[in-house]
């Protein structure tokens, strides 16, 4: 269900784009950096953000502001966000209730480890 919040953010930013541009004028450097990341990594940045501990709302708003194509955004959001929840569900199912404290303790670490692994994969694919 979290995917609907992501879609809502994206659509609202697309609708209110002119207002957003005026609001972001004070943050032009950060917005420009986000534009470069989206231009360079495209759908990968949304996928990584969906699984990482980085607040996903930042990326949904930026995707809407940059008018990222809807279908790639939707697919990356579903895969990125749902993968995180499926991993936690798999670990809980596999190891039972005893694993819950460890998941809570290391969930952020798991998110960052995944981001690093995906970044390595992207770098490897670009070097090939």
C-alpha cells in the first residue's frame, strides 16, 4: 500500500510543478544535483532509494518534478519498496519470532548493504 503514497507524491508534484519550481529556487544546487542523478542513473536511483533507508519521499517528489516516465517509476517503486518488505517477511518466516530483534537492530544496515551491492552492480554493468 505504500506504493500509493509514492504515486500520490509523484502526481501531486507533476500537477503543482510551477509552484514547486518557485519553492525550490532556494535549493537550486540540491535540485540540480538530483536532476543529474536522475539523468545519469534514471530508474536505478528510484529502485535503490526504494530499498534504502533514505526517505523515499524525496525521490518520489523529485521523480515527479523531473517528469520521470510513469511506467519505469512505477516498476522501480514496486520492486524497490516491496523487496524490502519481502526480505523482512522472508527472514521472519524462515527464522521465526526470535529474528525480530535482530531485524530491528540491523534493518538500516541491511538497507545500506543493499544500496552498496546495487551500486557495485551498476558500476560493473557500466564497465562491461
